[in-house]
């Protein structure tokens, strides 16, 4: 399948631009109404886009004047006629209006997309990060430690 027609590539490009714009409704258009999201923050799961909306709103509002860049690497995808799966590493970096990075973290992300009424939508998303077993806190820079190790 040509790169330009790959729904995973398109999804990650749209995800990146919509996170950067901090437009909640535009971002949520990537998801099916009955999506199931396992996120790395706060709750066990978000069942449905209406349950996911408050978390996304809180995320974007928490940025204040800063922006968030999402960069996907190590993308592995499988695409069929009406379903697609992918996993990747994604770096979320907060940046100031003048482009200075002030904070970042690395997550793993797995997504399932289904083609519904001619549109690809996220029906399942799972993001995670490793935990330090002694403190039970997330390791935000595990990716760099893996590469340096």
C-alpha cells in the first residue's frame, strides 16, 4: 500500500496537527463514537468519545500558552481493507510560543482503526509508559535510557 494512502500514516499526521492546534473537537473527530481508550493518566478507561472529551479538554487546557508537539517513531502498522493496527513510540513535548521545549515525555501507543462509512476512526487506543517498581511512578524518559544503556 503506498505511503500516502496508509490510514495509519494519515492518522498520526492528523493526530500531530490537531494536538498542536489544541482543538478538542477536531482532535476528537479522529475517534469513533464508541472508542475505547486506555490512557496513561488518571482513569482505568474511557469508554466512548463523550467520556474521552473531558480528559482531552483538561490536557489541552493544562498547556496554557504552551503548545504540544507529538512525534511518532518506530511505527509498525498492519492495514487491511476495513481495519488497521499500529504501535509506535510517541514523544509529547511542551514548547513555548517561541519554540523552546520546556518539558517532554515518551509513551508507547497502540491504536486500532476501523473504516466506517468510508472514514478511518480510532476504535481503540492504549498509551503507556514503564513504571519504576520501587516508587510506582512513571518513567518519563525510559526511551532515552534504553538507547543510552
